[in-house]
C-alpha cells in the first residue's frame, strides 16, 4: 500500500532494473501561479510513453521533447547530461497562469538503483495521505472506495457482514471485517475523516456517536437525508454530545450542489467534499511539497 510518490519511484525502479533508461522531469521551483506544485514529476521512456504529470499543456509537451532529445543522446552515446528548463508561463508559453517554473530533467539508469530505493523509503516514511475511515461496503461504499483510490487518502474500510467486500479492492484500502465496526473508531488515527454508510441505521448511530465522542476527528460524514440528520442530532444530544462536536457532523454528506442518487455520483460528491476538507487542514497537517533532490 505505497503512497503515490513511492508508487512513482517504484515504477521507475522496476524499469531501470529491467535495463531501460528513464528521464524523470521534476518541478523543482515555482513562483506565482503554475499548473503543478514543487515535487510534481513525470517519467518519460525511450519510446515516448510517459506516466505522471507536471501539469499538462505546453509546459509538459516541451519537457517531453527535451526528454526525447536526452533519450536520443543515450542511444547514440550511452549517456546524457541532466537538463534544466526555466519557463515564464506567460511570455514563454502563452499560458494565463503567469508564474515561473523550473523543471529538472534527470536520467535514471541502473547506477541510480540505490538512490531510487532511498526515495521509496523516504516517501513511505513521509506518507502525507490523509486517513479516511469508511464504514459500509454497500453500493455507495464501494463507489466511494473507487472514487478515493487515485486520491491522496489512506482508507480503512469496515463492514460487519460476511462477504460484503468486493473481491478486488484499491491498493490504498485496508479492510477491517468483523462483527463490531464501532470498535474501529478507537483505532482510527487522529485527524482522520470518518464516513458512515452502513446497512443499518442503529449501527450508523452507534458509529457516529463513537466518532463524535472523540474531539480529534474533525469530520464525520453520514449518508442520509435532512430528516435523518434531524433525528440523529436529537439522539446524539440525548447521549450528551456537545454542540461543538455536533458541528462536525455532515449529513447529508457530499459537496452541496452535486445532485443525483446514482452511487458513482454520490461518491463523486463525497470525494470532492473530502478534498475540500483536506485543503482546509493542509496548512496544519498537509504535506511539505519538497522538490526531489538530484541523485
């Protein structure tokens, strides 16, 4: 269950160990507005294929062209020197962003295997994905798990029913089957976002109450209607939950303005809301966007 940056380096490492040369383009400096942040990366192979992105558009196209020239040098001479691109996005590329970016392009071959392995270890130790505790593996729960799969979240997924989980789950998921999903709240890391959408309203209430009883879980999303929210709030007050903690309850869960009851649509709204919450938390707990130092 590698974080995305470690997955990127793992893929590069596999290619290099297979004997291929890979050119990695990394955003190492950003001033003003730009398509991507420092540390964004793209890998370009000799056949022109690539993975990752430094923002698309003209900037990425030019970086791919530079990488192609580097691969041509490798084919002709067995090596290529590193390159650096400095671009003012407005004057140089006609883009409206108006910022300035620096892109370092580095050649990865077998001699970089130890460095790539060290980057994987560093990325794993500095995993900046935000934890999400998802309760329920019904149609919407499954859609939410898929929606969160490519996003910067680490998912702990619980359901009390035997056979509830799909046969294949995203790599960022850790499954917690068992008869007592409420107990998982105690194992949920501080700062995690909680999503409650089980098959049973009584279980929903128990999980929601347990989550709101902790003051270090800032977001508790509950699937349901405004009527369900009103009923739950009355019951939660009777259980002694404070108004401050009740303010952390989001029901109906999902970004307002996204309508539709199809599971994938509901999941898209929930994923968007979690991204908003993550952005609000980022100044305190978000990732430090550090450029990748050259090997």
